[in-house]
C-alpha cells in the first residue's frame, strides 16, 4: 500500500476522532476503514454512563460500513492520544478477524500521526473465536 494512501486513511481517522463522545474517559479514538472499492468509512468511539454500552471507534466504523453494503476491506486506521498509537481491543480484533481478515491495521498517536505502526489482523488476533459453523 502506498504511503500516500496510508496517510490519507490516518488523516480520515484523525478527522473522525474529533467527533468522539468520550465524557467519562476523555479518551477520544478515531477509526477509518478503506473498502476494496476505495471508499473510506469512519467512526469514533461513543461512551455511555453504563460503560458496557460504549462502542469503540473501530466497531462504529465497521458496523457503519457493513450496514452501507461494504463487505471487503483493505485497511483500517486507528488513532488516539497514546504513545505508539492504540491497538484495537479484543472485541474489535474479533470483529476485524470475522469481517476484515485480510485488512492491514495502521495505528498512530494523534500527536505524532506520521509515526505509523502496521499490523495484520492475524498478528493482533492469532486465534480468533470460531463458532460451531
């Protein structure tokens, strides 16, 4: 993947991060998914007073993409104010393994968005849960 495309996806995640609703943790996260057709779909984390009802930026972007008809994903970018960038949580890793197993995952600190770490979904979750099917 070209550096320009990578930076464009990180920039989209940075824009999404501005819309995070994180009144409890003050930990704003933005995510951007690149579909196989070249579309970028973004999401930001949304928190609830009942923290278990909160939703991560990656899941917001993925659910949005899936409900808009996207089914193949090339890459996902995730940004937050965290040295080295935020890696997806376990729930997000599981969903990426199910719906975007071939996607490359880029993470960056929103204060240093040009320092990008890269992972495969399999590196983040080498043994995903598989149902009885």
